[in-house]
C-alpha cells in the first residue's frame, strides 16, 4: 500500500512507539509524573556529550601515615621486628618469667645480623631451675589478632651463645588469661646466625580476639641473639610478605583504578636521609634497613617496599602512579641544587622507572625479576615530587623532566607544585617545562567548603595540562569522616566527574588510619581498623558509589529552581572573613555508558529536609520506565561508621520504576543518590 509523506511519518511514529512499548520504554516527550512548579528541575541533554569521562578517574593515594602499613595493611603482626623503633630500648618487647626464672633483654650492636639490621636483641636466661622458663613477648600493633582455624607463619633469625641448649618454643597467647592458642617448637639453635621458621595453627573452636601476644620462650639457660622476628597471618592472594585480606577486600569493593605511591610527605621525609629511598625497600626483608618516617614521627620497617606497592596494584588491578623523589626535604635538608648535586637523584628516578617497567634484560628489570616478579608493570604516570611548592622546583623539575622524557617519551609527567584556585586557575612553580598533568590538592574544613569548590574546574582551560586531584578530602569527622564529610565529598565529586574530560584522576587522602589511641597523626581518613577489624567510612562508600556507577560520556546537564543558602567561609590565615557566599542546595552530574545507553544521574541533597527534584531528559529518544537506584543517607550529619557499627551508613541498591523523559524523585535528607536510567538513541 502506498502512503503519503504525512501518513508515512505517522506510520513510522506509531511503529516506533510500538517498538518502544515492546522494549518497555516511553517516548521521550511523554510525561511520567505530575510536576511541582517549585521543585528544582535537573535537565539532562542526552544529545549533547560534553566530553569523555576519564576511565581511571577514581583511585587511591597512600603513604605510611597513621600506621597505614606497619600496624595496617601490611600483614606483619610483630611490632618492631628489627629493633629499630627506638635506639635505646626494645620497644614493644618485654620479658615474662615463670616459676622464678630470671631473664633480661637488651639491644646489642656486637652481634649484627648484617649491615642493614645491625642491632640485635640479646636475650638472656640467667638461671634455670626446675620448671622455670623465661619468655620474650611482643605486644603486636595494639594486640595480635587470633582467628580460629588459621595458620600463622612465624620466623626469626637467631644465634646462640656457646652452652645454650634450647629448645625454643613459639606461641600465640592471650593477655588476660593463660590461654595458648597455638604452639611450635624449635629444638636447637646453632651458634651462627640462622633463619628458623615454624607454622602455628589455631583450633577451630576459639573466638576471634586481639588482646593477645606473641611469645618465644626457653627453659634452657644461656644467651641468644635474635633479629627480624616475624609473624604473618594468611595474606590476600597468599602473597608472601603480603597484605591483610580484610582491608584488601574492602578496597576491592571500591574498584580503584590507580594507586599513587609512595606519598605524600612520606616520599620526602624531613631530611634527605629520611626520604623514601626505594633502593633500600626491595629484596629480602632481612636486608632492608627500614627508615625513620620522620614526616609522621615513627619508624617504618619498609616491609611495604616498592615491589609490595606494585603487587598491591596487581592484586586490585590498579595502575601504579609513581611519585619519584625530587630532591626536596621537608625540613632541615632543604632542596638539592639542580645540576651535578641533583644528578644522583635523577638517576635514582630513572632506575626506579626501570625497576617498574624494564624487562629482565635491563639492570633494574633483572633486579625486579630476582626479587620475584619477572613481568614488568605497566606505567603511564610519573609524578615529580610531592607538594613541591618552592621556587627551586623549576630547576629541579626541568632536570627530571628532560631526563625522564628523553628515556621514556611515552610517560606522562606530573607537576607536583601546582595549586588550583576556586576560579579554575592553576598556578605552578614549574615555568621552564610544561607538565602533562598538574597535581592539585584540596583539603577542606567543612562540607560547605567542598560544595563551594565543586565548580572549580568548570572554567579550567581545556587546552591546559590535565588535572590530577592527587589529595583531597572534606575533613569532617575523626578518625574517619562522618556523613557531613561524605556529603561534602559527594558534592565535590560531582564537579570532578562533570570535568572528568580534564580531571583524569582523583584520590582521597589519607587512605588509612589505625584507630587505636596514639596511632593517628592526621584526623579524617577514609578507612579505619584495629588489629582485628576494618570498616569503610561513609566517605569511602560515597567514592565506591561514584566509581562503580559511571558512564564514559559526560552529558550536558543544567538545573533550575535550585534553592540557595548562605555560607560564611573561613578567614584566610590571619585575614578577615570573606564575604558570605550563596551555595546551591543540590549538586548533580550525569554521565552515560555509550555501550548500554544507561544514564547515571548523581544527585546530592545536603539539606536536613527532603527535596523533590524533577528530572527532564531531552534528546534521548527513549527512556525506559524501569531502572535502579543506589542511595546512601543518614539521619544526621554526625552519623558515621565505626568498628562497632561498620555498616551503619552504606549505599542501598533498589529497583526503580516510573522513570521517563520527565519524572519526579524525592531525595531524602542528607542523601547521596544515583539513578540508573535506561535510554536509547533517537
Ligand atoms: O595526606 C596527608 C598529607 O597532606 C600528605 O602527606 C601531604 O602531601 C599533604 O600535605
């Protein structure tokens, strides 16, 4: 049958409607819900792609702070295993005796294991009557976690003085009762340094506990010297010298895309001697001297060394973002002068890149293979220094830049001296060379301050270097952020994501905190733990929500009728308070998955009241009525997660209906909302 152009068009339209109906979708013009004239309206122009969202936008930043590795992610359970924590006394170690045994421990430099671990622990059992024994105990990092049906690997280096007969017993024991959870025996010790290893298995019927200690005891009189006394629980992916499984599993939920290593101030240290000297962090742990982490005021075993960082990346499928030491000491040492003085540090950086990326035919690639990882790691980004806000950076940056670019032209180099302002302007001390990426840091003191900074990159020059938000956080809540922090973070992330054509990566900092008293140097950290348990803060889950629900196309999105509220910003250091600022009461961003057509609309309601929001989707052709929501909300801004209530505030996923080209949703007070809406191209 012939049709006129008009009837042909009608036919096509009705065919299209039928097809959409069969697919369960509504044509774009159809209204799904009555509108409230006063409701804020978010309009997504699905026909206008503003940019491609960086596939590696959300990642992690890490350093040794707040007992992040020793006493944190790194599996080692013995505190001060190499007797370096204090020069005068064996911190965390003590002597226990039974039935009148007399014993003593002391630091002894006369019997070094090697040049790296030069001070041994001298353990003397001075009298050995019947039934007497003397034990050497380690309290662990605020306890030793004991789990049922678990195998622990204990090892130590020992040298016996002539006449010491042994045996030596290794045990895991309770602090409050004479319970021994697991025990193993080393029958004899030799009179030269040797490594001894035993396995300790706990019974199935014990309850998990942390109020425990490790003990090595003897019933034979005499003297022994000990070094590198180690105890490992099972690790993630069973890696030797590996990581705590519970924290790794929590991180895996987030699916971070990169890991910025190894700092932070930890990269630099207060002096040249206390920098993260990567060459001293590789190989057998008994050959690693460790170093004073004076940036954060405690000793680092360097058990978490360069290769362990890289294997952490491998385990979670993250790419490493390597920060190389750029010749700046935080305090006394000042900055190394460019030229001949700086050359060894530049060479160290080139060697480090070769250790990461070189094949086994290169000098440092061969060393990595010898250390147990023959395959090279992929590396795209190298950062030169950390927060290097110094006039001297220009000369140092130039020397590093030229050397690295000439050997590795494919690497993207990051300028660590950059700072961004609220108006989208970025300033840098690196004038002679233009970096590929600027690392800008932003720590705010309230959720409103983060909200105010959520538009920073809307006006950033698209022709400029890309942006890496290498450290950022809304610092509200301690030891981990509360819901106020999460709300501020989520509002800020809408800005990062809206601008993720140029903001290529972002990482919250700091990542970890051991929540025990005395462990924390920096309040407001993403993940908290003690010896036995860990938990994610609401801010952690906000990031996981954002990362796991994101498309590759940034859609043009605008809002009308959004309420405003007044915020009085903080005075600058010593200055007058700025003029009060008007802040919106709704934050949003929309992206679309180009393969599936799913639109991810993120909305943040910072108010203590619900908000009705009308959503309009233009240019999508068709919008499916059924979808999904992922929502995290709290009854107060102070609400938070903790060891006691680790999942009090978490995202909840639900099926949704009633989506369309125009619909209304009510956002709960203090809520972070993601709607996953099915769309089809016109
Ligand atoms: O994240 C804590 C510290 O903040 C980092 O070590 C440093 O880079 C920044 O000043």
